[in-house]
């Protein structure tokens, strides 16, 4: 009688990598298929657009926002802090940057303005993550849930600011604040909508995160925190403090990304859901695609960025469709990653 | 010659790179007790779990009354009348005894079930209220409930996986008599143990496992030394554990002390109920008692993993009662936890990463290699993730912390439970050496034999209190007395 | 005072919420973190809306339009099918609960948008008028029903066992994966009914992503009630009261509408914090193994 059972398996590194590559290729196919169906474009055109997206320098726009968030999430997830609130932290980071830029005298100082704005952005992001972290540490409340709820709150607070006390001139019916002073903005590379400075900073952040997680005692302990908090206590490291640091760092990095998005791309604060655009969730998928390894996140974010450009490149007219498409692709990709994860960790045995 | 009730045919099972069972073929006949004898790591628990449908064999199959099959869940094993009781009673703490038994039998908790359950408990000489939550029971009570629930199902084959090994003699005898009663009714028993004395007392036939293979099957007339030879091969472990007790030694300064400690368990009951204890430099103090009398909570409170409600814990004179565990570790208190998988190591990290974390200072590659060799960790490649190691080797990695730090005090909870004989001697010698070098060692052990052998003082813990303390050069002589105290305090 | 209570008891939004909270309780009692709830609720709402439009006045039995009943069945069936997909990932693929829930949510939001946009005939439907006493009784009955199932049947016992200690449950002979599938079938039937009530009895209209967010509120309320069906009812009612009164704040005190939108989320976090700060929640047995990825052959000490 044939019987099926699921058994743990060990795959050599090469095979795990191969599985990931397979996921990536399959993901591209699905993305192209989905894109062409939803936007009613011929599949050849969709495919060609994909190839164009891979070499479109605007990938760096997406990389500069996705990469820092994903790196932060890498750190948080390694410590078993399920921070699903990157979206809200990103949005609040943008709020923080706007605050400095528009409502403090520093906002119009050359050089100082963007730096201080980004610092505030990171600060706001970290502060936004704090309540969930504290609730988990002191009351045992599931942080995945609280951070998700905070996302909604962040959206609405931003909407309120933009429609209320910070309202600027309305542009085409969408409420926004005034444009941020020129000195606060980070100059984009000519002809594109990203900044080389920021891209460099993001790569440095990823490298530093890698060194931290794999080459420092605290970082290695952080990775152990994910599976055994008691083990960490017993080697002389405060598991609570480490958990908090991991959580706040991820909030700060998400906030930083929000600040970047605002100072480089938007130039003014817009409604919450538009500032966020689901990047916080995409970054979660990214973190897992990269296997929680900051170095692997660099190519992974490049890949995801290309998919974004594909999604927006195909749609003519409704930005909403492009948005929905990108999100659907991301959702499917994450599901694929989970599937691949399963295939690498377990195998089916037929007896 | 009757036909066997159950046969295993060439069972193989591996976990990653670790081979747990290799071509194991055994027969069990109705009305007999087959003892499966083997030390830790020989694969006996894996065998039990395959027979109960918890593990799926990689190769091989089972024949039940001549029909070939493989179980993929306990449900299927139970349908054939095969049941398992193990060292850790498998009951759901948050539900009542009756609910657990009802779930086990697949029936609703009806009035009829109540009657039958009480009738059986009566027959076994157990008085207990079946509406109590399982978490209110003591370890021994849980073990007996576990056994009773299985007997309710009228097993054709009962697998006993070291379930009685850590019960005190008196209770063990009762447990074993109940099991023998099953044989009288025509059922079969597979009795798994690593203690030769117990094996000889229980068995009609003996199968010895070593490193996953059956090395011999013996009949009733076999003697202890033949069994010992089969279990350990030709290697002799005459290395005795060094004894540290020096008569008339001057009073050593207390390193670790506990005053009037009150500690609660997860359910709000006092687990440690006023314990006062001192361990001086160079002493090995053992706390013995039946599992579940507060040893775990005591160890965790001393180390800082559990809150102290009243009383004091001092390390070298400093009051550490409310300091978190990480702070105590930084001050020189080292804890070898009971559960190596969840607390002793970080499974996802490599051997090297784990060992580097144990040390507060930088660890050179040579030191890593020395430690790995000394503990005989296998595979010895430091870049291997600990999750790939067998249970005994994981415990060895956890123990490496004793070699990578210079502790002022050590609290060790069942440090040798998962180890094979050779490693057990090694670990105990490690503790002895640390004591000789001036550390204070608090040993919480379920294995009375080894506690008596290595310690300078033995405290018997019952219901959260230390009821008797034994000191002297030859503690082994007190064994009977101690066992009696453990049960009757 | 009494009329306030009556108003809440008979409010279809509150009744829908009660169904959703109970749905979450049943699923999480089996040990699975139920993050996919929001996505499935959103799809359910879209399906209820669309199917009502397509199925009304199509089949008449004995003079009664079977449309509403059929559309209810379709909604429930959709919810259960999607839930089975979710459980497949959790039980068979042993995926992390949180990630799976999140991934499926995103996919399901998109699905709900597609269904609504492509299949809708008109932007609104006539709401189904149910007499208030019926609504109130339905709410109370479903609470009792859920409690009965969880605490007075063998299935319920098995489900709860999985939430406490899946390993011990397996030893006791419970097939954990089967119990979880069953729990999700029951739970998501309730969720489907809740979505139907929301879409057809309460809302009557639909735009993209209508209903998004309620799932998370339901999960939080379930957590606040420590997953006890009987306790969840008063908590859901209190929350319902706060929620429906919030719009009064906007009208009477001129609080900005966006802040009012944020209030339910702030309130739910507050409720959970308050409950978890009292000794009460320690007395009630919560599913300890919630979120644990249960793999049968995991080695234990």
C-alpha cells in the first residue's frame, strides 16, 4: 500500500541555492504572465519589457527604499521579532523627514537639512516600532498583530496631517503638503529619479548589517535569539535588550527608507497609502527571498526592483492597476519562496 | 512454538547525517517481555517511536501478526493494539485526566468511561481524582496515569521506553508489576532500558542495541557481564570518576548560597518552598529527588531564569536575587540546562559559533579544535550546524561551555542524561576538575547513582523542600535510605 | 442604557464582527496564527456582493427567492476553500504561520479586487432586511454554538489539545493536521457567514478592498478574550459600541475623519493591553502552542 510521509531533509548548499534560483526564474515567468493578463498586453511585449526593466537604471530607485527596510527586517526576523509594521514605520519615517524639512529652521540649511531629516526619519520609525516591542516584552502580546495594526494607524495619521494641519496646495485633487525646501531634497541623478549617494549608503548599510550578524558576538547571539532566547541569556547577553535593539533597528531602517522616499522621490508628504505603496510588505518578501542574509539582499532587491518596473512599465493609465499588479506579484512570489523553503527543508517519501 | 506478534524487518532510520537505526530486525512473541538494552545514543528510543508511528522508517517495515505494514501515525499503531509509555508522560497539562484519557481512547468523556477508568485505577491501586487538571499532578502520578490510560485500551503490545528508570525503587517496583501483569494476560511487552539490573529483572529475552544495530539477542539464562560486553563492546570503562571529598577539609568560603527561597511554578503553586543551601568553593553538592519536586524551578531560580518571590540568592557574597540571568553569567555563574536543544545550544548556528558564544573572550581555532577533540564531538567539523548532530553530541556541545569559561559556580541539571557511558564519565570528570580548581558545583540530577558517586553532599528534595542532607566519604552506602526519603519524606 | 445595548445587539456590523471573532477563536485554538483572516474576509465580502447580484431572482422555490441562501452558500464555500489553501501551507508544507498568512493576504486582497471589479453588475445592491430580533438571536446562538463545539464535543477537545501541545496530542492519537483542517473548516464557515452579513445586510455597496482591516480587529479581539467564545461576546459588543459611537465624535466634536478611522485600531490595541495587564488572563488557559510550526519528527530532549 503506497504511503506518503513528510520527512526532514538536509540539502547541500548548492541544491538550496539552485532551489532559490528556480524560484526566481519561476517568479519572473509568473510576473510576466500576470502582467500581460491583467494589463491585456501581449506576452511578447511583457517579456521584452521585463528584459528592459532589468537594465533600466531606475531599479536603483526601488533598491534605495526596499533594501534598507529588508536589511532591518533581516535583523528583526533573525531575532524572532515578527515586525510586520515596516509599512507603517516607513510612512512615519516620511512624516519625520517632512517635519524637519518643513517645520524646523534646519529644513533650509544646505547639507544639514537632509541629514537631520533622515535622522529624524529613522527616529520616528524606531519610535513607531517601540509600542509593539514593549507590548510583546512586557505583556506577551503578539507583535505580528500589533505592528500590523500600527500600519493602519500610521496611514490614517498621515492622511490627517496631509488633509489637516499640514495641508498645502491641493494638486490635481490629491491632498499633499507643500513641497519640501530645495536644500532638504537629495539631488537625483540627472534624468533619473534616484540618488547615487543614497544607493551607496544602502549598500554600505547592507554590508555593515552582514558584518554585524555574522562577525560580531552580539550579532551572532542575535541570530541565536530567534531559536532560543534562553540560550542567549545563558551566554551572558541580555535577551530582552537584544530583542529590543533588533526591533528598534528594523523600525529605524524602515523609517530611514521612508525619509529617503520622501526627500528623493516625492518631495512632499502625500497620503499614507501612497507614501507606503506596500513597500513595507514587499520588503518582508525580500528579506525571506534573501534567506535573511544581508549580502544576498542586494541582488534580491535588484530582482524585485526589476519586477516593479515591469509592473509599472506595462500599464497605461490607471496607476491603481499597476499598484495592484505589483502587489499581487509580490504576494505570489512570497508564496513561491515559502514553497521553495519547504522543498529545501523537507522531502516527500513514498513507501 | 507460537508465532511472533510483531516483527521488525531491517528497519533503518537516519536524521540528516546521523544514523539512528541500521537494519534492525527483531521478533516479539505474545506473553513475553522482550528487553531492548542499549546505552544512550544506541537508537532504542528511535525504535520505540517507529513502532508507535511517530517516526517513519527510511527503509524496512514491520509485520504485525504476519501482515506487513508501516505506521505513519500513532493512530495506526493503536489500531493494531500497540502502545507506548515513555519517560516524559505524554499528557496535555492544560486538560483534565478524564479528558486526556477520553481523547486517547477516542471516546467522549461519558459516565461509562468514568466508571471504567475508576475501576481500572482501583485495580492498579491508584487513588486519584480524574477531574484534576494534569498540571496539578506530580511526576509519579503522571507516569501512573499515563500507564493507566494505555491499559484502558487493552494493549496487545506495550512499549515501555525508560518510563520507570527514574522512579524510586518502591514506585518502580509497583510500575513494573503492573507491566508484568500485562504479560500474564497474554500481551507482549518491549521494555527499553539502559540499566542492566532492571533488564535482568524484567526480561524473558534480551536484544542489545549498539550504535543503531542489534549486536545480540539473548535468552533468559544470560548473565550481566555478557550483556555488559554486548552493550559496550570490548572497551572497558574502568575510568572511575575522581572523588573530591577530603575528610576534615577546612570550611570553604561559600560561593553560591540560597536563603529561604520561595519560587512559584507556571500554575501559581509554590515549587520551591523555603530552601536554604550553601555551596562552597571546591564542593559538589547534589540535589536529588523524584522529578517534579521543585528541582527544575530551584535550578532556574538560582540561575536567574525564574523569578524569586521570596528569599535570596547570593553569588560570592553579592545579592543576585533580582539580577537577570545574563548578569549572573557575566559574574561567573554557568548553567548547564536540562534541555540541550532549546536552551543549551543554538541549533541553527554552527558548532564553532556556539562555542565562540560560550566564551566571553575571543576563541582561537586551536582552542576550538582542542575542545571538540576532548569532548569527542562527532562530526568534528566546526562549521557544521549543531542541528545536524545527534542528541548526545548536542549535549556535548552544550557542555563545552565548562571548558571555555572559568566559572566561579556551576549549576548543572541532568548533564549526563543524553550521554553514552564514555561521555558520561568524561562529563563528570569535567565537573570534578572544575571543583578541584575552586568552582562551586550544584548538581541537579535524576540519576541517583551518579549523584552519589561524584558529590560531596547530597540534599534530598521533596515537595519543594530539602528534607534531609547526607554528607560523608561514602555516600553510595546511603542509597537505600535516600530512596526511602525520596518517597516517604 | 438598555436601548443602547439593544442597538448594539441588533447591529448587523456587530453581529458580523462576532462571527469573525469566533471564527478566529476556533482556528487559533488549533494552534495556527490566523493572519490570513483579513484577506479571506475581504474576498468573502466581494463574493457575497457579486453573487447576490447574479443569483437573486434566478431560482424560486415555492414562491421564495433562493438567491440569498445560494449566495450565502457560495460565500461560505469560497471562504472554506481559501482556508484549505491556507491550511495546506501550514499543515503540509510546515510554513511559518505569520508569513503564510501575510502572503495569502496580499494575494487575496488582489483576488477580491479582481472579483469585485470584473464581476459586479451595479455598484450597490438592495440590503437584505433581517428583523432585529433575528439578528440578535443569531449572534447569541453562534456564540453558544461555538462554545459547545469547542468544549463539549470530541472534535473540540482534539482541536484544543492541538493548541496546547501538538506533540502530546499526536501521542494521544489525535491527528494534528486533520484536527487543524477541521477547525479551519468550521472557523471559516463562520467567517463566510460574517462576510455575507456584512456585505448584504449591513453595507449594500462595494468598492475595492471593502472590509479590509476587520480581520485584524477580529484577531485582536479574539486575543483579548484569551480565545474564549463566551468572553469574546461582551468584548465584541463593547468594541462594537465604541466603533459605532466613533462617528458621533466626528459629528459632535468635529474630530477629523481620519483620526476617527484610526480609532478602532488604537482601541483594539488598548483593549488587549488592558486585558493582558489583569490577572484574569492568566487564569484562562490560552492555546500555548499558538504559532508553533509543528513537525512530527522533530527531536525532543
